[in-house]
C-alpha cells in the first residue's frame, strides 16, 4: 500500500502529530511490514516467475500456463 503525503494534508502543524502517531504505529510492526521504495518493489517483482504479478504482460488471460 502506498502512502502519499501531500503538503495540504500533512503540512499543517496541528496534523503532524497524527502522521507521527500513524508512522510510529506502523514501524512498530516492522518485522511484519516491508517498508520500501517504488524502485525496490519494481526490482523485486521483476524477478518473480511469470504470472505471479497481477497484470503480467507475459501471461495471456485464459491460456493454460
């Protein structure tokens, strides 16, 4: 799940405490959650076998694999 942080929603000082709390709660589960970047996620998905990633252009829908 991507989390987009826009200045209009997190740039207000009174909302910063809520963002900090949410991120602290998320990082407390670090052993169960993979925090990564889009580039690292792309690299990991590229090495998966064909058909594992939804929307894989190498898989023809309805064809036997």
